[in-house]
C-alpha cells in the first residue's frame, strides 16, 4: 500500500532532480566546460601569459629561455633571489616607466614573494604589449618550498 503523501511527492521530487540536472548540463555547455573541474591555468593566450610551477620555471631558466624579473622590493631581493634575476620593484611609483624600457620581444619569467604583486603586474605587461610573460605561480615562496636554489 502506498502512503498517500508519497505518491504525490515522488513525481515532484523526480521532476525537480531532472530540472536541476538539465540546468547543470546547460550551464556547463554555456560556459564551455568539457569536463568538470577547474580550467587549466597553463596559458592565457589573450594576455600572452603562461603560468608555471617551480619545476617548469627552473627548466626555462636552465635552458636560458627567459629573463627573470623579480618584482619584489630591493630589500626583499637582497635577502635572497633566483640567480641571474633582475629586480624591478612593482611598488615603485615609476614601475610602468621602468618596465617600458625592457625589450618587449623577449620572454620574461616574473615573480614576487607569493604571486600577488606579480599577478597584479600582468595588466601593466599587457598594456605595454609584452609578447611573452611566464608567471611563476606561488612566487619565490613556492620556488624555495620546491627546494630550488636562492642566491644572496
């Protein structure tokens, strides 16, 4: 014997599940999601930016494919930096003017301490029309945590 409320609620619950399922599927299609999960952060072609972890950054540096730009303060830079890096203080009032002096055709590996300042700098790189920017995700902290060498 069916419970009088169950036979009335069951079709409504089934319909609700179907609607939610369809909404989820249509949202995924509308957003261009091929499969669930976060979008890959390896490239941002519109901005000319690639994102790398310390291992990938180390390989690019070793193969001399990039110029390393350390966007931290001079004091932070003196305390320790990636060998061969050039210091360019993102917090300097004339950061954009200084950056504009660099060769825009070269590939630059940029980083700061944790990734916040270097991420904020990406708009300036784009505005100045740099061709190839590679962002070290997690900054120098991630570099050191991965056991990569730091020069003092």
